[in-house]
C-alpha cells in the first residue's frame, strides 16, 4: 500500500528513535509543503504543552470581522488562532529556533515593532518591498542584517491568512465531493481537547484563561475547537489526495533519471587534514592570530601530507594505515548522500567517476584524499507495519535512588503484559488488519493511532533496533503479529507487508510533493482574501 509521506512525517521521524517520532529528519529534508500542515496542525495539536504565557489585557472583539475569504467572514479571534499558531510553530521549529536573534526576531518584544532583516527574508523566500520605511532602497547585499520594511507581524499575519485560504478552499472542495472523514479525525480532536483541559487544570487555571494566555482574549474554547476541527479535516482531505497518487515503474524511472543525484548513494573512503594555522597565546594570556606566513605554511603542510597519502595509496598502500602514519583523520562511508555545492559531493557524483578513482580535494583550508568505490540506488524493499504502543508507566523513584531499577523492571513488565493482553484481545475477535487498526485507534499511545497504527514505506535501519529487527526478519510474512519491547514501552505488532524499493518510495514521495503543490495552487486560484483593518488591528 502507499500512504501519504506527509501524513507519516507528522506522525514520526527518521533515525534511531521512538517510532512515534521516527521521521523527524526525513520531514526536515522533505518539508516542501506550506506551513499549513507543519505549522497550523503541529501547533494546534501541541498547544497543550506550551509552557510560556503571554498575557494580554486587550479584549479582541469576538464579532469583529478581520477577513473575508471566498465570501466567508472570519472574526479577529479566528484569525488570531492561525496567527498565534504560525508564530509558535516558527519559534519552536528546529530549523529556525537556534537562529532567532540572527534572524532579527525577539520573542520578548511585540512583533509589530520588529522588522524582518534581509537574511531572514532570503531564508523565508519573502518578496521584499522595493523600499524601506524611510523610502530608501534596502541594500541586503551590503548588510544582511539590515531591516527590510516588513515586520514579523506582517509575515505571520500573511502566513495565517494564506493558511486559512487553503483550508477554506479544501474544505469547500471536500464538501462538494462528499468526502467522508476518517474516524481518526474525531479521535484526534477529542484527544487534543482533553489534553487542553488537562493542561489548564494542571496549571490551576480555566481553559478560557489558558487560551487567553496563549492565543488572546477572543480565542474561546469554542473558537479554538472549531478551528482545530477545520485543520484536522483539511489534513485528512489533503492526505487522502496524496494517498490516491500512484506512479508506474516507468514514471518512477523517468523521474529518477532526471535527478539521480538526489536518490543515489555512494561508498567511499576519505582522509582529511586541517590546513588551518593555530593561534597562540602571548605572555599575558592574549590570543595571537597566526601571521599570513604561518597560515600559508600550515596550508602547504596539509597539502603535502594529502599528496603523500594519495601517492602511497596509488602505489598500493592501505588508505587507513597511510592516514594513521601521517596523522590524518580516516573515515569510510558505505551509504553517502549528495550535498549540492560540497566539493567532495561534486567529485563523488561526477558522472565520469569510476571505482578506484582517487584524488586530493580542497575545501577551504581542509585537505582531503578521497577514494571512490561505488554509486548505487537503494534497491532494498520497504515495509508497511501497524503497531500499538503501550507506554511505560511513570515511576516514583528517581534514577540513582534505591529501588529505581526494580521499579523500572516492573514498569516494563507491566507494559509487556498489557501488550500481550491487547494482542490476545485482537486474536479473540475478527483478527483482521482492519480490526487491528480499530484497536490501535482506541488503545495506542503513539501518534500513528489516528491512522490505525500505520507506518508505510519503512526502510531498514529507520526504527529503533528491536522494532527494526522484528520488521525486517527474513522470515516475516504478511499478517504476522507479536510483541516487541523497546525503550519506549511495548509494541503490539502487525506486519502489513512488503512495499516498494527504497529509491522508488523516495522518488514517489517527491512526485507527490510536487503534485500536492500544484493541487493546492489550483484549489486557491480563484479564492480571494479581503482584509478588514478594523478587525486586523486587534491581531497580535
């Protein structure tokens, strides 16, 4: 089966991680959708874990129209929901969170008073005004931190209205075609509303107070709930569209051939030498930077060492031994990927490259000796798997205290026993994949529960070891079940079957992403947004 990559990206992340977050790295690589799903839905769903409050005394009129989208009016409170969601997602996004000050965004100051600098504008792909607030041309090349004349408030308001425009168009299309929303939509809504109430109670305040602190005075529980449901329904409809997209082998081959670097892997060995001169310290402890002569000498020494290693290798020597003899850093990569602009990548991915090719390369002051072995695409099959996660309970004894290990062992045993009970419960019923999905929706602690515990196109090494080893056991057959214990708890497993080769799933995912972009553009091409300044002035 072929499920939407974006849907799974929201549910999981890649690498050696908890399956419920097992595709985070993949999401960062493939995040080409708008901020709509990776922004609105993420922040809406995760609002229950927001810790910081920004209290506002001004009341946003619930009935004041702030925007009209395709004939439907939205109040200031409703726009505020999307505005705050876009903002909170941005500041928590790992891609930007470490560079907020560099991007010119101060989370402790009003957004209306902060201009986006040229660096941030370039990173976000913003089309800047022709002139700044003073009427002068902004010279971003001269000063990348110069203000642009567009505020962060403007940016997040635009994001909010764009997101609302897409949602409005999609829900209208879904209604027109009689789209049936899956059960996971209501379940996800209920869970998030329950979580909202729970976190408010834990904070010792009402839901209204909690929402006021996080979204503004006009965002009531009713407003919040209505907009959350709209986002969830949009997500389901968009997922259904992508799930419907399939590609023939010839289409995949054609797309692969047009962009081989994106999908191919390389195996190679490399030795590196630093050609940077080291700074010194004077008698008073001050740092003394190297002179131009010292810098040139250090670079030349690194180049000579690299050439010595290359000559030795070409004379039949072992690269790792040569690296050790010359104080170089050796590494071997059996599954390298392409990085545009990288000196090493460009050499390795040159179409003329043959097995055994070796060369010295320079990247700044770093000198490399690289040996190419192979270029290939990942033909290993992916698999589809459903699971039900039984999380470990919370212990009362701190790590290092007496009884901690015994308590942890009991928590693991309890989780395993519960998983065995769930498996037996499923086996005593219809024992079908559909009934397993229904049980996952009801019982799983993993985010995939809303899709019946499903992960599709899982590749070797993606999940944590125990989970991975069960899935990729050579004896595994469709319909196999079992219980697997990991550091996150116990998993009731259901093996759905083998899917396409890894390279095919990567190509198909990118084709779906492109198709989604075109689909979204077509959805909104005739949808207009009319702003009402009397209502918009209350936003932010």
